[in-house]
C-alpha cells in the first residue's frame, strides 16, 4: 500500500537517495529542502521550520512517515541550528499529521561520530531546547579553537533526544516509532571534496574505521531509513542503527553491554 512520506534534505545526498528509493517503491514523497523540492524552506531558523511544517500540511494533512535527512557538516554554530533544532522541531511539528496514519514512523539521520567525545554544555543546551544557549556555546567553542566538537555534539544530542523522546506518550503512546541511523563515511556531494586529499581520507578512516566494505553510497543509508519508516517496523523504537561498516563497534567494543 502506498504511503505518504516526508523527506527533508531531499535535494541531495542521503535525502535524495531516500526520496528516490521510496518513490520507486510506490510511495508518495514530499520533499523538503532549500530549493528544487515540493516544499522550499530553511530549517536553520524557527520561522523556516514553521514554514516547512505548514508547507507540508498544505499538501498532505495526513502523512505516514517522516525521514529527516537535512544536515550540514563543519565547525560553525549553524551546524547546531540545522542538525539538531532543524530536525527535532520539524519532526515534532509533524506529529499532528502523523496522528492520522495507521502506521506512523519517523527516522532521523544522526552519525557514527555521535559516540565521540563532545562538549557537555552544548549537548545539555540542545536537550533543554534552548537554541540561544546552544548557539552561544557553539560560538564559544569555535572561538576557543574547539570547533571540531560542534558537529559530533549536534549529532550526539540528536541521538540522545531520540532515545529520550521515543518512549514518551507523545511518541510511543501515539504509536509512532522514532529511530535514528548513524552513518559512517558516505560518498555524497557534502563529503566529495574530502576525498581529494589523502590526509583527509586517512583522518576520516581513523575517526570512522569502516572495516566492513569500506565507504558507502547514500543508497545504503536510504535502505535502512526506508525500513525504519515502513509498516513492517512495528516495534523498533528509540534505537540508533549504526550503518558504519563496524566503526562504532571498533571504538566501543563489547563493553557497552
């Protein structure tokens, strides 16, 4: 049966691959991105997030699933605005539309580096929903020369948010499965330039050692996301599925259990 699925970041990378896969399976896909999609909106601002929700609802008052792929890399404070608040506020805003589905599902894109050490103050500000404080801390980190903590911090906070919210009345109580995928290194336009520098490739492989099959294309992540938002996924919730060639296991081993 065809489902209506909203995909953010649908104009490129993982989002584009996910939209294409779902469309090929017969689903109706509503894409959200800055341009070249059904709903054009800027998820880096509260107003843009509200516009995105309103734009989707104008096309489909009821949706079956949301896949939040929109995100950016780098060390700037804007990373927090898009990677955490742009995801959490948008998917929360879609809850009323998901309430009309018999099998509502949400999946977001975290990262394999979410397990890396990051800044506690940044994470706590994100989880408190205090975007102003989170942005302020990101600015401080950048000024202090610790900007590299911003990206993993944004993704780590997102993973923690999924774990926390997934079992609440608003999500599990409403029958909505909420999960995340933690990709390793993905071959997308966002990462393409990194592969031109052997030093950067070595650094990536050190941070994300993908011992099973190496680097991956966006279609690999798309397949995992598609399952998580399918009707068949009736009981998996609150999980971060590391689709990273074993990198998370290399770093953390068996001691997490």
